[in-house]
C-alpha cells in the first residue's frame, strides 16, 4: 500500500473518461433514487432522514474525500444549524426560507472561524484541534441550557410552511411534502457540489489531498482553498442540521456531540470517500440498517465498527468503490478497477 | 472552609493520577509507534468491567487489581498481533478510523456482555472508612489510589529510564529504523509497548471502578480527556503526562463544585490553545 490518502478517484486518463460518463450517470441515478425512496421505504420520514444525513455526509466528503481533511468538527455545524434555525423560528418568528438561510449563513461563518483556526495545524494536530473545538461546542450548548434546553433538548421546533406574507403557499406538515422539500434541496446541493468538484477548484482540492506541498509549490494558496472548502462544507452541514430539527420538531443535545461527527464520518467513509454519490449510499445504508436493526438487535452499531475497519483495510473505495468497480468490469473497461479503487 | 479545598485538591490529585495512567499509555504508544490509538478509552472501559466481574466472582479486589490490567494487556497484545500491526505504515487518518472502529466494537461487545446499565463496584473491605486528621476526614480508598498510582508512576519511570527495555523504547521513539538496524526486534518491542500502554489504561479503569463504577459509554469521554492531557503535556512525554494529568485533575476537581460544565469547556479550550500556540505542549520535544 503506497497510497498516502483516502484514494478512490484515481486520475488516470482512462479512469477520468470513465468518471465523466459515470458522473452524468450518477446524477441521473441520484434523481431516480430521490423519486423511488419514499415509494420503496415504509415511511417518507425515513426517506427524509436518509437525505438529510446524505447531505451531511456529502459535505463531510468535500473535506475528507476531496481535500484529505479528517475533521471531527462536523457536529459543530450540524448542531449549530439545528439550534440557530430553531431559535430563529421560535424567538424571531422566522419563516422557512429565513430559518434555512440563517442556518446556512451561520454554518458558513462558524466554519470560516473553525477552518481558519484548524488549518494552522496539520496531521494529527489538525484532528485534535477539530476534536477540541467540537467538545467545546458541546459543553457550550450544554451550559447555555436557557437557550438550548441542555440535556432535554430544544423542544417544540416548528416546521413552517413556505409563505408569502400571511398566505401559505406550500405546507410541509405532511411527511411526503417535507420529503419533497428536502429532496429538492439535496438535488440542488448535489448538482452544485458536482459542478464544484468537477471544476478547476475541485481539481486543486484533489491536488492538495494528494500532495499539499506540491500544490503549494505550484503557486496555489492552499490555505485559502482549505478555508473555502470548510465554509462550503459548514454551510451545507448546517442546512442539514436545520432540516433535521424541522423533521424531528426537536433538537437533541446529541446533534452537537462528538458522536455526531463520528457518525457523519462513518457514513462518508463506508459510502466511499471522494464520491458524492457514495455519500448518498453510505447515509442510506446506515440509516436504513439502523432503522431495520435497532429494534431487533440494539447492538447493530457493532457492524459499523467492523465495516469501518474492513473499508479502511480492504476496500478503500467503500460501497461506491465496490459498486463502480463492478460496473467497470461489466463494461469491459480497460482500466484495472482493483488497483484504482485503492486495493493496492 | 479550608478543609473543603483540601478535600477537593486531594480528589483532584487522585483524578489526576487516573488521567496520568490513561494518558501515559497513549503517549508511550504515540511516541514509539507513532500510532494514534482512538480505542484507548474503550480499553479503560474493559478494565472497569473486568474489575466488576472479577470482584463479583471472587470478592477479591486485589486479584482484580492484578489480573484486570493483565487481561486488558493480553487483549491488546492479541489485537496488535492480528490487526494493528498491519496498519502502522498507514497515515494517521487511517489509524484513527480503524481504531475508531475497534472502539465501537469493544463498546458494543461490552454492552452485550455486561448490559446497557452501568455497574457499581464496592470499595475493597480493607480500604473502607476514612482517615481522620484533626477534624479533617478523607476516604482510605482515595488515599490508596493516589499512593498506588504514584508507585506505578515510579516503577514505570524506572522501567523507562533504567532498563534495557526502556532504553529501547526511548531509542525507538527517536528512530525506529536505527533500533531495528542495531539488531533489536522492533516488532516485538512494538507489541510489548502497545500492550503495556493499553494495560495502563486498563489499570486506570480498574482503579477508578470502586469510585465511579463501570459505564458502557464512558469510552469517548475518557479518550477525550486523555487527549487533553497528552496534548497539554506534549505528545510522547512521560513528565508531560504526569504534570498535565495532575493539573487537569485538580482544576477539574476544584471547578466541579463551582461550575462543572465550565470545567470541561475550559479544559478543551486549553487544549485548543495549546495546539495553536505551543503544539509540542509543556514538555514535548520541538
């Protein structure tokens, strides 16, 4: 094993062409999944939860899969997005768009701060710093119980309708309607994220992931790129957090816990680091597994531990890596899927 | 009033020694093996539960005190041989993820074995009651905890500074290649050090069990605190782990009566500040 990074989208020309075709394919696949999810699953609420976590995993993937930054800080943005949007709705009477916008903006601002601090350190110190900041955010939320409800969580979070003035245009009271809202937001974010990762900006991120010194020597201000990807990731994660609060009508303290960061990371990795579609797969697999197993076998998290180890050691590409190498083999592509999916 | 502070400071020293035992293992493993062990807190958990099982089976705390850490070390040794040895060469990111997986597995297995509700462990009979000096009273067990862990610290220091094994560990922390070139079996050294470091976390788990019991979800909290201590003391530093462990323990103990959440907030803020301003900590090598 010589790869130094979480390597899935290797950049050989053949692979790149293939990736182009696969890229368009996955956008279509993603849209198909959006439509099918609520039909196939027992409840629209479950489908909504999958997409919310897919959003968070996608944002995590931008940091981990595309830039090589392992951050335990995602819970800060997820929790802050949930709390701040809920507080804006409860105390400031903010509407749907207002609440979501406030969440995104505060996520971006927080991520700007966290990113600027954390990227001053590299490697293990970077990881430790994100861990310390998440713990601080948790204890802060715990201490400010007048605002956050502390251990009991923030109760009675509304799910406001889309309204102009006093007239309600669309109510999201029904699970299916709310699913449609979350699905459209996810689709929008997915397409935008895809455009970003396919752009020169995205290629520079990959360059930083592969070899930061070299990218920096080529004249890229790698710090600026890392901060920008933090802001992007923070904004998306906060949006996911805000939607999660609206889904549950409740913001539990666990939203801002280190465990939430771990959960998002595990979804990202098991789905496939470096693949946006993989994030949807990872979140889907884990949320579904949890829903199916938690009542019959409460210790199902054991499987996540095993899967995490297996993915890191044997199948670096995660679910997406496995799936795409299968697809590649069936298409008779000349590239060697084994090697490229990180099996080296 | 003064007695209250003395009481809290002594409690803090005990807590600090527990933190030291946990973190010195983490720091030893990081120093020699350059390996980041996110499963360290989970082994503390196993230590506490083994203490519970051994005490309830035999009724003998002293047996648990010896056998508990040894069993944890044995478990660590087996894990090192079968899995961890394969990931030393991987970047820290992967080590963190694999050990995170191990921590999750250990936690869930512990719940399967010992149930989701915490267990309490009685204070050993010989150490029940309190010591009285004037009008100041202090529990025997807590004094024993401070004394015993201080003894362990001294033995560990002697082991690292005065023995061939210690010399190899210290040399290996400088350059594993050199030690290996000079003809020492570096992989055996790695296995022993890993088992020793994790065994110390197990010992901390056993020692704290009569005070705090065994709880299935304590792992992440313990891990977080161990990282605070290791970072403040300096990664890889024995003295750092001791000094920072005691500082964190005493500060936390004194703040507990005033503002408990504030204590944790402050400790993690201190960790962040140390990483930003002085990444090598109080005693780490630059």
